[in-house]
């Protein structure tokens, strides 16, 4: 087990064993972000869904009011006639079948999100086992399979985020940086939670958001009420 730093232990002592309101919890999270670099602020939600059931998956997209503070590295799988367009829109990695072949051979995915045109999906099956476990497989449900890839790439670069529950029924989302300040972070969190609530599966019964936690990159977790 790794040893916790002195700063972490001091910060942890400031967190009471209780569930804070969103604003109080955000105050505590910012108070305990003590490193010299601009730490990220993360929101983690435990959902009351059964992730083994396809009709209870929670996924979607939204644009946070103030972005995330992180520039997404985007891969675009498109035919040759669209490659110049997506490069102009800001795609970092662009290609067609040759890019798919390169990933198939290297087994490496040096990007945060992938976008594809519908006609490329039949070729992407070759690397589905590489992209899928990393959550990188383009999907129409989060708008990353589209006949207009340049449009979605511009939105992603502007702060649009995609979310999907993991195998443990959790959602993990970067909601900004410490430098954003409380007001902007609060707006981002509220916007994200609103979209997550609207994505509740109709087949999911009982409490939908069971637990919510805020934390900074190097700080302790703070339980909050959503």
C-alpha cells in the first residue's frame, strides 16, 4: 500500500465523516487542493442500476458550461475525402483503414475519444476488442458515429463530454480545474448532474444516484448530496 503524503493526511483531517451539501462539499474540495499545479476536480457517482442489463446502461453527452479545462485528444476514422475537413476541425489523429491497421498491429490507443463516419464502422470491428475495453469505440448513442464528424470534433474540443457507467455502476467525470473557481465549477457540476438524471433508464427502480463524491487530483474524497 502506498503511503499518503503529509498534505493529504492534513487535508483528510479537515473532512468530517458526513455527507455535505454540494456547495459545502465543493468548498472542502477546493480547500484541500494544496498542490502547486492546477488540480482537476472530479465527480464520481454510484448509480442504482444493474450494469449487466443492456437496458440499464447510462450513457450520453453534454457540453459543460465552462468546459473541463482539458483538451481532448480526438481520433477520427473517416474516408479520405473527409480527412482534410476533420483535420481542420481539430482532430489529432486522422485516418481510415490504414489507421485501423496501425492500431491493430500496435495495440496502442493514444487518444481520449474516437469519432467515425457510419461507413467506417464495418472496418472498426477489427479493433473493437482494443477500443471497447477502454471505452473508445465510437457509438451513435454518444454521437461519435456521425456523417458530420467535423461538427462533433469541434464540440468535443469546446468541452463536450461523453459519459458511460462502468462495470461497477459508477460514473466518473472531470468537471473542471481548481483555477475555475467555485461558481464555474458549481455550474459545471449542476449541468452534468441534470443530464445524468435525465438519462435514468426507465427499467431502473429505487434510488438512482446512491452516492456522490467530489475530489481533486491529489486530495481526499468528499461525500456530497446530489
